[in-house]
C-alpha cells in the first residue's frame, strides 16, 4: 500500500504553521465547523500569483504561490488540501469520516501533513522525441528510464501534488486507487497526492466558476494541473470544449495548441487527456515527454 518508499524516507513530517493549534482543534470537534475559519478552504488557502505569471496559471490554479523566474513558472505549495478529507486525521478541523462508497474503498494507514513542494515549469520545454507506446506505459514503476520519477512530479489546480500513474513495484495502482478518498487522492507517508483526473482539481475550477461538476468526465473542459516537464493535464475535452481529435498515444497524450476562446495558452504543447473513457484509466502520465523536470519536494 505504501508507495515510493525511498522518497518518503526523505520527507519531513512537521506540521505547517497554517495548521491550527491543539486548542483550536478541540474547540472545533464539538461543532459543525464548516463555516469556521479553522477549516482550510479555497477561500482562505492563500492563493498568490505574481502579475507577470501567464494567464493559464492565473485562471486555473488556486492555493499555490506562483511566480516567474528566468522565464520559468515556479509553483510553490504547502500541499495541504483545501477541503475536508479523512486523511487529515481525526481531530483536525479538515477531518471528515471515511466514506467507503458502498464498501469498495478503504483508507490507507497514512495521515497527511504539510510539506513544501516547488515545481519549476519550463516555458519552452524540449521534447525527448519519444514514441509513447503501450510498451512504455505499463503502470509499473521502474520499468523504463523515460518514466517520471516517484513522488511529486506535478502540481494540480488545487495545489496538491500530482504523482505519476505507477505504484511501487509489487503494488498495482488499479488496486491502490481503492484507498483514494472522495477527492481521488491519498497520502504516501505524509504527502497527499493525486494520480490522475480527480475531484479536488475540479473543486478548484468550480470555486472559480469554471465548471459546475467535480466529477471527472462530466462533459466540461477540465484542467487538472501541469507536470514538472511542462506536460499539461486536461480531462476528456480540449480546453476550448471541443472533442479530442486525432490519435492519442498510450497515455492519452498528443501535441496541440491549448486554447480557450481567443486565448492560446500553449502552442504545440504535449498534453494528456486524463479521461477513463479515452483509455489509460484516467491516470496521470507515466512517461515524461519533455527533457527537464525541475521539482523540489520535501520540507
Ligand atoms: Zn499514491
Ligand atoms: Zn488534446
């Protein structure tokens, strides 16, 4: 069940200063705290986006600090979900009881904690020129040098780490996903993360009035985030709401302009459609299409 053990070993377990102190936690236990300022939410999560950051990030990303440095976009997050989940742990204002969704889902033993992640997204990524076939996309960690590494490899629109689509050797991501909470996520060690299309990313878009549903694949244009190499993570449609056309590679990826109305956010950019009905179980990319991944996980 635990994945990415080597990475976890390097991870700090300290609570972030935005967490409440013990007295606040105890007070909130006895009341419905949905309106309490103790509860982390999209309202109070501290979105900070610099003026010169490209419009794409301004429009879709919440709860992160985003700046431009040397032309690269730098996204920094404390990786604390701005919604309630079981994985905050009992006593936390953001704790929610486990929902087993008909008995299929069971929690893993971990509890999430803050941990700073900083992703440097190249503005003009260099393609590795790979042909991403089913031989490369096997959902198994460590079977190719072209894979994204384990641990945080992207940032979602809700500020949560995006991991690749693999589980640790011996584990199966398609079994492990039954430890996902209602937001499509779970912690490895203390690091809460997504592995694909998820309700948390869509909750960020919903908060901004960009979608009406948090269920992936609900016939709305979805942005789930971006990987460290510059691969953009969309849902079942193109960002302008059009149907995906042309052939997709084995992780539902292809190159194309990413635009929304008259705005073109990325020209000729590799992106994947994390959409179960298009294949690959709606999962994140396994294979890194562009050369560089600049990401600093940990405290
Ligand atoms: Zn995981
Ligand atoms: Zn596309």
